[in-house]
């Protein structure tokens, strides 16, 4: 079995003309990332490997989340996560090493929300509907696959195990 954690970056400062990739997290974003890290730790679904798009807000989100988990997990940069199409996203997944059975990817919408919906065809119907309606900042989809190798991943083959947002964790509205 493989487990994929798809995390949309936390709330970032507005784009004001500088590089979009350099946008930092807001204080709310930092707090939400910490809550998601605590949720992952509490559910005992910590990743064995992690990657982010390279944008500052994904890097900061991942660092805060991993700070709540096991120390020493080295994250990689996967630039293709920035503005990834569905086909590119599938290639990213299929390129992952099989040694990591639990993978955390931190990226951006619309890619994260769209792929979560395309990958998870089963699971809690209410959670699937909420995820399809809105994939807000700091949203986390946990999807299981009945597969042994990442290159076997297909759209619709996953089962949604958890869909967590800051609102579902009781911190605020999404």
C-alpha cells in the first residue's frame, strides 16, 4: 500500500508585484501549518519522504509541518509542482522512489485540489464532496492506493482517508 499526503501551502502574503515564488507565509498561515503538522502526528501518518515546489510559501509550510513530526526528514524540491498540469502531476508521482511508502507533497492550487479529486474515487462521501467544493489553503488530503510502486498510480485508484482543513480542525473558517 502507498499513502499520499497532498497539502496546499498555508496562507501567504498577497502578491504585490514581486516574484510570486517569494511570497512568505502570514502568521495565520504559520499557525495553520503547525495545526496540520500536529494533525499528521496525531493520526500517525507521518511521511517517509516529502517534496515542495520550491516556492517560499511551500518551503515554509513544509518546514513547519515537519517540525511537528520526526526530526531529520530531508525534503526535496520538485519545481514541476509549481503550476503542474494533471499529466505533469501524475509524472511527478510516478517518478517517486518506491522506498518511501508514505509521501507528502506541498504545492499550489488548482493542481493540489484537482489532483486530490482526480486521484481519490472512493472514501468518505461527505469528505469527498467537501474536498471537491473547496481545497483551501492548508488543506490536506490523505489518499491510500492499493499499489506497491508509485509508477502504478492511476487517476481514480485512490481512497480518501482524511480531508483536513483549518476549519475542520476547529481553528477558523476556511
